[in-house]
């Protein structure tokens, strides 16, 4: 940028800024993006969006898989706690159930404990113990209809014998990110 000084009448000095390009001609600095710059910026955004969309889908699937693992762990833990309490004789169970709950609804509704006093010191009464707050929704199928196995069923059986609940699994036949079916978890 060159400054040229010029003496004006009356002896005062004024400065005038002159913008010149490489060729010496004045350039307009009030320019915006060129069409080429806009096309490049838009194509970069499209590429980033194209990459981000599949990553978001994988993230959603991963969250659903984490929820499935959590729900299965919670239900299996509830079945184990029911089994432990039944073996300790805290309540009566049906013969032939191997001390496992008859269904998931029993875990949610609870069992009337026998011989245990209610908290607060009132003896002679029994309390109800619940093992699940609610039957969780299977994140893969979207409903509370879980696959059940009893002690008498084969380990890889997909039909429930109906005697007791020894294990739970998802009824989804889809395959997880690790390559295994959700029903095998």
C-alpha cells in the first residue's frame, strides 16, 4: 500500500490512501466469496455430513445394545436373587420349579415373605419383596415380550417349557455390531 502526500492550498497536508494491485491498477476490496469458494465449502460440508450420518447410526445401535445388556443383566440378577431367597426358605415355591420364579411378572409383583417382620418393629406380619421395579422393554424389539428358558429346556431352546424362568433372552433375530445375534446374548 502506498501513501502519497500532497500539499493542499493553505499549507495543510492531507493523506490519500491508494490501493494498487500488482499491475498498479486500483482493486476493489469489497468483495465476498467467489462462486468457486462457495462450491468448495459446500462440498466439504456434504462430505462431512456423509461421513457423520453412518457414525450416528452406529452410535444409536451401540446405545441400544448397551441398554439390552443392562436389561438382561438386571433381569438375570433378579432371577438369581429370587433363587437365593427361595433356597434360604424365605417363601414357599411350587414343586418342580427348582426354586426359580414361575414368570417375569412374579419378579415384578413380588413375593410375600414368610416369617419376616415388617420394618418398623411390627412382628407377626409379612412383607412383600419385589425383585424388579418393572419388566424392561427389549430395546431391539420395542416390547416387553422376552424369550424365556426354564431349567428343563435345552440351553439353546427358543421355546419355553413354562415351568419356571431360568434365563431370559431377546427375541430379536438381528445381528449385533460384534457379529452375534441378540438372542444369543
